[in-house]
């Protein structure tokens, strides 16, 4: 896609400099995935893929042995969109981190979906990496012991946990309502929420008791990540991971541009953070910003408040490189100009 955009523009304006930044919004695109693996390989060309199966979803972990870095993309492996029971054990993630620790990984990017299969408030994960069994009626002292031991287990690993958007349903205790909205029987959802209330209360108390510092990327609200990944967001916060919305650390070119273009699969109620950052950069330099999407719930009247000056749609059935190239050529003839 990046090549198609560059080539389409240069078909009619060959002397223009076109910078392309490969990024991901961290949500699944049909027949494509999230694209995070592509971004990781762009930054780590020698990365190796390892397939993982046992105890959880089929997933691929990417490891760059040269930089001791890795990527786990659970949005691609375990996003929950309704239709099945989202409850299950998150212990598989603990085995993955132990696997990476054995491979001497020191920097891990873990991407979580807003709503995830294998959701258990992170009890299985915490049990796996701490060696302390965590059940629904766990005593407070036992939970605190598990968190301390998990911190010790991960002491040599820097964790950056991202998510596509905040779980804006009241944190962990809003999960039951989210599950009900996506089709879980109301009585089951409510019973699950009630059964988890004890664990949720202890996790809230642990923030103060265990002096968990707030390590978030700029712009993340304090509890917007609590319910991410079926409660894993809260657990990783207590384990002192850095948390942030995907796109917060998008690295835009330093050179000032005359036009900024953002290509994404969809724009819905949750505006991609990368799009916001691009629009802010464009506004800073007085340049127009446009977006190319397959699906969008935005109407044109909403574009100005987002700093977007144009919205272009492409086919939702199958995005071809030729279609992208043709659109880029069209943009070049519409938005391209000469300073003279």
C-alpha cells in the first residue's frame, strides 16, 4: 500500500518528495489483520516469527534477537466481537512471557484488544508468572504477594502495553455491560460481574497499597485502560508496565510537508490516535490533512473539528494496490501544487 501511494503520486508529480510512515491502528482489518507485525518487521527486519498454540488462541510472536525485542499482538489473536463466551483463562499469556524471558527478550510490545476472548481479569496470567494461585475469592495478602512476585519475574523486561482505544465503560467493572451489549445473556453477564466484584475491589486497593506509579503514554486517562484485554490492562498497570493508546508514539517525519495523508481501514466512534497526531502536525504547519478510509461513521460536517480537510473512501470488499495508486494519482492532481 505504501508503495502504491508513493507511485501513484509520482505518476503525475515525479519531482515531489513523498515520505511514507508505516503504522497501525491496532484493530483487525478483514483479510489483513492489524498490521502490527508488518510495522514490527519494518523496524526489525531480522525478526523471527514463532507460532504459539497451547492453552489459548493461535498466535504468532515476533522476536528480534539482535535488539532483544518482541511483539505479541493479542488484538489479532483474541479480539472478542460477540458470538462466543469471552470468559476463559489468560494463563497462556504468562507462558508466552516466560517463553520470551528464556529467549532473553528485554523489550516487549504487547498489544491488547479492547474486548478479548480468554477474559478472567488477568487471574490466569498473574498465577502463571507469579506461581501464586489466584482465584475469585483470593485473600488480599495472597494477591499482593502474587503482584510482588510477578514484578520480580518481569524485572528484567521493559513492557509497553498498547490498546486501540480506551475501554470507556467504567473500567473493569464495565466488562459485564460490554459483554451484554455484544450478545451475552444478561443474567450470565450480571452474575459474572457480581462474582468478579471481590477481585476488582482488591485490584483497586492494590494501586495504593503497592505504590503502583502511573506509567502511561501522553494523553491516556488514568483508568481508561482498566478493562482492556478483559482486565489485563489493570494487571499490567500494577506490574508497572507503560500503557498507552496505539499511535501515541507515531513518529512523523521531521521535515515540514505541504500535505498530510492518513490511510486507515475505518474511522468510527473511536478516532485513531495516529490520525489525531497527524492532523495536529498539519495544523501546526498550516498544511491540509486528509484521510483515506474504507469505512467511516463520520459525516463531512464533523471533519473540521478533527482537523481533517478531506475524506476519501475506497472499496470495502477488497483493497487493491491499483485502486490505492489510482486514488493517489487523483489526490496529486487535486491537492498538489507548485510554490511558484
